[in-house]
C-alpha cells in the first residue's frame, strides 16, 4: 500500500492511496472460504458448494467490501498522524472510482480531497476588550411586567363602551367595497393622535380611518393581510364594531401570587416586586452574558485570522447534508458556520495548550443547572428536586450519548471563556433595559 499527500494550498490537499493485490487478496480469499462453508446454494448441500462458484457469485461484492474497509482504516490512521487539523470528512474523488473495473483490475488507486488548518496561533492579551454587562432594572420596568402578568391572569369582559387598550371585534371594509374582513383590532396598536376616535365606541358604531396613518406599527400583521394586500387598501376604510373585549387585571392578592410562583413563595406586593425584579435581572443577565461572550469570541477569531478552506467546506457541507440543503442555502449560511467552526478550533487549541479540561462532575452540575431552569419555568422545581439525579442520568444517556458529549463540549467552552477573560482587559458596566435592547439591535 502506498499513501501520498499532495498539498494544493495552505488549507486544501489530496490524498492518494494505491493498493496492490497483496494488500487485499489474502483477506478476500479467507472471506470467500468462510462464506463457502456457510453458503446455502441451490443444488449443493449447505457448505459444499465449490469456492470457485462462490467466488463467481459473491467475489466482487466481497472484494469491494474489503477494499472499502482497508481504505477507511488506512486513511483515518494516516490523517490521525498528521500535524494539521482535519476539517469535515475526506471527500472521495468520484470520477476515479467510476472508472474501476472490479472484475479484472488488480491494482487500484483512490483519491480523496481534504481540508485542514495548521499552525493555529492564538494570542491572548489585554488588547482583547471585554465588557461584562449587568442589568439595572428600574421601577417602571417592574411595574410594566407586573401589569402584563395581571393581564395574562385577568378575566375577559365585554363592556358597552370602548376604552384605551380594549380590543374591538368587528368588520373592516374598503371604501370601494372590494375588501372586507372581520378581525379583532387592538387599540394598543393605534397611533396616539388617532386614538380618541376609537374611545367611547359602542356595538354598531362605525369609525372611518386610513390604515397606514392610524395603525402605528406592522399594520399588515395587525389586520392579518399580506403586504401586497395592504398596498391595495389605500385611502379610507370603515370599521364597524360588533363587540368590545376588555381584560380586567387580576387582583394583587394571595391567590394571584400563588398562581405565579407557587404557594407561599410571595406574600405581599413588595415581595412580588422584589421577586419579579430578581427574575427579570436573572433572565436579562443570562442574555447579556451570552452577548458579551459572543463579542469576545468575535475579537479572538478576528485576531487569530484562521485561513479556512472555504471551497472544500462548502462542498463537504453540501454532501454531508445531501438532500437536506441546497447549494444556495450552503452559500447563504456558510459565514455563520465558518465563524462557529473558527471558534471551535480556537477553543480546542486553547484548551489543549493550557490544559483546560471538562470533568465529569462539571458535566453533572451543568446538566442539573439546565434541568432546574426548565423545571422552574414549569413551577415544579421544588417538588421534583428529589428526583434530580434520575433526570440528569436520563438526559445524559439520551440521543445515543450525544447529549453527554454536547454538554462536555459546553463545559469546556465555559472554562475556555473564563480563562480568556482572565487574560483580557475586562470592564464592568451596568446598563438599562433600553441600552440592552440597543446592544442587541446593533
């Protein structure tokens, strides 16, 4: 057997494997003899058919299987011993295999494309500008959240006269009569300058307005039409009220507190505010942590400037997901994939050079943390904590062990990022919810 590597560029190469008869024939012959002993061929007693007949019937398929096994094992071992890091999987050059004559050929040559990176040099210093954000929840945000919760748990009523924030159920008609639709119009979506004409309406009343001037955001979505249909609704339309729907806010009492957080967890309006503020801060801070870490990753990826084999990776992604994605989709999604791949390579390199390792105990604790969050959202955390070990065990064994490997990778990534922050120039900043929204928007 002869294996040769031909580098075409700094990140792409081809591997050629040449096989002679001595590389594969002894194993093929052994398999033929073994098959002859077990074969049940018409006209012969079981195991008594001549090897020559068995070879004519099954020799080619056994040859293909054996050569396939040799190629797979040899290629993997060869690539494992290289100094560069292989990306994706080797891609066989199909034009070569299509020319093979399995019945007469004795020597074979196979070629594979590979993509790789080498000399991954990650520099960590205080030029990495890391900002760790935390949220500052003001009283107004807390009050708005509590009012939203009271609305969710409130009861629906049908008053005689409309007020701000009601829903008007009725019939919308275009001026020329070409369009008509019955839907529920939320007055919270009406522009403040136009709102007064929708206040004080009763069943049967009709109001006239221009859609784009009156509905302040996403008018097509509010009405439930396409943008193309909305374009045809120029000019004035009329809306005739069939019914008025209003949600009465839930009372701030113990029954409401218990519905939200479980029995006895909150016992006053003040403790409700504190609980809501705590939960809001926790949720925002999780998002801010992810945001900060993504920005750090972007800086390190940019500084490391990995030269990824773009052409090879696109071809590999298309073949690895054959039938599931198109070339156009691969082209569109490649920048996101490349960024994630670059960070994975860098993270693994940092872990290797700095002996950063995810331990089994870390995996268990991170899994518990994840499950507690899921249970907390269902309100069942306290009751089910006693069965936590069972939940963790079931999850980590799931998906044929892939869940465990994903969690192991996540733990290592957390440790690498902590290490990076120690080396970086870290600033701390407390921001408002509005600033948080601005950060995400940019």
